[in-house]
C-alpha cells in the first residue's frame, strides 16, 4: 500500500553554492525561499544563483516498500538531485511537480542534496517579466513509498490517473485511464466512483487501463452556484491485498466560449468576471502555507469573482483543489512570457506537458494559456512555430479544453499569432499606461467587429494605488482615489459587453517585482485590489464586490483620506443594495439610488465630521477633517528617487518633467527634445545590456524600442519624471543633475495654445 511521508522538516540550507559537501549552513523547514525579503524590497538586486538543500533520510524511519520516490512540488527554477556524489536527476521549470527514484541509492542513512538555481539563462522560462523569480524549495517535498507494481510516478509528475467526463443530456460518461508500472497477471484494477458524500456509486474490476462509467442524472459542476465534485479511486488489487491506490476528484460539466455570448457553462450564460493572482505575499515570498492559499481564495470569493487567471505559471495543487471546491473557473498557463527565446522551445514544451498532465482532472480549468505578452518585441517565424507546436500539443493531450493567449496591448489586431489559439485575450492599460479609460470598451468593439468569430477577452487591466490620496485624482498619481475611478469606468465598459468571454483584473493582490521603482514603495507592483500582506482591501475591491457579490454590504470609500482642503468634498459609497443614505454628524444629507452601484454625495467640509453610510440595516463609518493646506503625507514621494514631482521647477505655459510625453509631443520643439532623450535612453539601454552580459546585474525587464512606435504610443500617458523613474525596471537610471538639465530644457519650450 502506498505511503506518503512529508519531508518538510529539518533541512540544511547553504546559500550561494553548488558544492554538495558544503555544510556552512542553517537549519530550515520547507517551504522555503531565499528571496522572501530581498525579492520585493526594490533595487532589482535580489539574489539569483544556486543554493544547497540537504536532508538526511534514515531507512529505519521509512515504511517497508519496494520503491521510494522523492517528490518535489516546486523548485525554482532549475534543480539537481544528488545522493552521495552522484547526480540522479535534473529538472528545468520552477512551478511543477517532479519525482526522482531513490530506491537503489538509499542506505541506512542517506544524505539527499538538492541544488536549486534561479540564475538568469537563455533556456528556462521565465527570464524577463514584471515579477520576482523567487528561488528555493518553496513547496512541499515528499517521499512516496510504493510496491513494485504501482501507478506511474514518473509520467510528467502527474497522479497516474486521468479522468475525462463528457456530459450527454442529463447523463455523463466518465472515461478513466490509469498509467501503471509492472502490473502482474495476478493483479486487477478496481475502479470506484463516489459521490460528494463519499457514497459508492459504481465499481468496475478489470485489467484494462482504461474503463468508462455511465452516470445517470449526473450532478453537474456549475461554477460558484453548485461546485459539485465526484471522486474516482483506482486500486491495484492482488487477492485481498491492496497493492497501490490513487484517487482524484472530478466534476461533470460542459462549456463553450461563444464569440457573441461569452462563456457558456452547462448550456447557460455564465459571465466570467474576475481577477488574476500571483502566488507571493509580503515576508513570505512564494513559500506559501495552506492557510495562505485559503486566505487568498476567501478574499477572491468575497469580491464575488467567478474566474481567476492563475498567472504566470503553474500554481500549487492545493490552490487548484480550492478552486474546484469553490466553483471558480480557471485559466492556467505556463511562464512563456515577455521574451521569446529561440533556445527555450524545449522548456515551453516540457512545462506545458507538466501543466496539462498534472492538472487535467481539475474541473475548474477551462483554458490552457500558451503565452503572455510574448510578442512585445514583435512576432517572427520561430515564435509563431513555437505557438503552433504548443497549441497542437495541448489539443493532442486534452480534447476537452481550449487554448488561449494574453496578447500585449501593442500587438496589432491582424498579427498572425492571434489566429493560433482557440480564444484570445488582451492586456490593456488604457487610462494607466497611456491613453485614457474611455478607450477600453471601444477598442474591444473594434476587435469584435474586425474578428467576429474570435472570442475576445481582457486578460489584464488595472492601475496602481498606494496610501496616497487626493480629491482631484489623475492618471499616474498612484492614489487610491484614481484606482477607484479607473475601476468604476472599466466595470461600466466591460461588464456591459457580454461578448467578452472573460475579464481579469490585474491584480487581486499587490505582488513582488523587485525591479520596480515607482509609487513610493519600491519592489512591488501595486495594482492589487488588496495589499501584498492581505491586510488592507483598497476601495476598488468594493467596487467589484458591489457588482459581483450577492453578500449584502455597504462600503464608505476614502477612510484613509481624512484631511481635505475643499469646502465641499465628494464622498463615494459602494453597495449592492438599491439605496444608500448618508449621515454627517448624525444628520441625513439624503438618500440616493444607483443602478451602477456607485453612490456619490457632496458633503460640506467643516471642522471634523463623522460620516456614516447606511443601506437598510447595513452601515459603514469614516471621518473627514477640514484643513487649510494639503496634508503632504497623502502626496506621492518616490523612495530613493533623485527627484519627486513637487521638487520640479514648473513655469506657467512651459513644459516640465511633470508633463506627459503625449502633451510634449504636440509641440515641434517638444518632439525634437524627446528625440534627443530617446537617444540617451537607447545609449543607457545599450550600456545596461552590456552590464548584464558581463554579469553585473541580476536581470531586469528589458524592452526594445521598436520603430513602429507601439511602445512609444503606450508611453504617451507617462510624465517624463514617471517614465525616467520606471526605467529602473530596465536597469536604466538618471542622476539628479541629468534630470534637472532635462527639466531646464523643457522649461524653455512653450506649450501650444
């Protein structure tokens, strides 16, 4: 009978070594990452290299078995396993499960050494992306003890059990296939289907490795409304003895994605409106415990999401299990992202095989993501061929699901790689990175009109918000108020277009991106609806809850924005209730209804006021205070910035570093000025690439400035100062003297009248 021993306790850890005999170590428990702190503190200097983990296994503590497999559930991003001085296995890909047969190498006391490496290279994805590549043994490590006859443990890290339900009217056919090793003539396979309450429904005994069950009046898995799960167990039996067993839950459901009507689940329209999720969190990195996954899923359930894009890699099996249980519809993908590497094709194939085989049984998954923003540098023949290979591979491995991609905003609508997957989504940030919020809906209308037979969705949209505040929110100010405004606008546009097969907010949680230097807290991407420590739900969280959740609530926005200078201030309330009444110091200033769930009130700002929002029996409270001058604690200050926006000299009618690129480009002299700056940026980028080639940097987010102007168009929404600060993600920095000189030149250029 199979035994699984968890090996998470008592490992020796040595940082920055490939010497498996090194013992200048510390004792740690798994899950573990060496980038828990430096992976999100900014500077683009988190440690990327090789580290050693050593565990002593005593045979006397192991159950009796014929074979012993080491199971590694996540080692980022490459790893080698040694026993003694012998290397037993190598694995590339930091997000999937893989196993190593230790049987012949186990003595009475055996040191198992694992060298894990997250160094930059040109073969293993990801290498360029806007998130931290945390290194470590950051998920569980187990020892699986089995008999000589057992379900295959070396088939792409999969469970050895493949379940394919097909809904036929009110019934379902369930094909069950197993992968076995060394099955004897005297042994049989016993297949059993159980209902949700673990009641046995059907049993088949056979030596065939593939059987089919018929379930009459099948209880369907129907998303959040009814996430019903069956269970299938298969045993290898010899006489009265169970030799090995595997089991997996599954759900019976049908779906399709219609270019006009969006996502259809079990014959009913089921709008996919949700979020994307990165797995890391503050102080922990990617080394999550079960309670971390549970907290994440509960927050996503609270906001009312029906779907999650699990970006940009394979997530923990426990999280997929939770999505099955909660009824969340999932987009699962590999980290084929941002930069196509001709030398990385083999790795895209192996990571895709692992993703599909290991997650095949999860009913929550409906699409496999081939890539993300991979055409940021344009499409070429090798990139297109890589996508066709992956697309064909997925369809060969899984006849039941669809393929998708997340295309970067600059990707033209007629790009040939959009024709490869079954459905398409775009990452758009109009209203944050260039453009304005009003451009989002019309862009999708244009795509839909151009390609009426291609289902289209939005795989990323969002903007950053920290604890900065204003009554006059503007694009790029990083205030909680602008983020709330942005999402109000995007909700109105996206949720009214049912042809959009899915929309995914970027992101549910702030996450580590050590190369980032913006917003006043370096090392993070702050587009989350919730902070990285999961302790604060930003106002925009409640904007989605108002539209998506059935849980009655009322939320008063701006609780962190108390000191206000204006005589009359705008107060916003979000609620899914039909009517909200606002009280100021105990007195009602009126009731309002809002079909869009966003309630706006004008409040006299005198002295200190207690504000209470009520919807029936529900209420939420905050306060405001009249001040003579703006509270500078609410004003963005870039950490480590050589200049902040309020330090920049501004002359009425002239340009400055605080003007947007798009505005400066309206002037002929402004265009000439920006061209000269572009040459400086290119020079700095060339120097940065040279430094990286010489090993002087840990890596960053490299971007090629293409002549077609796509990226430049996106940059139009940045102020010059913001653009130069964000260049830190590309290992490019400007000195204070350089910036002041640039500003002086801009001050000489008149703005057009």
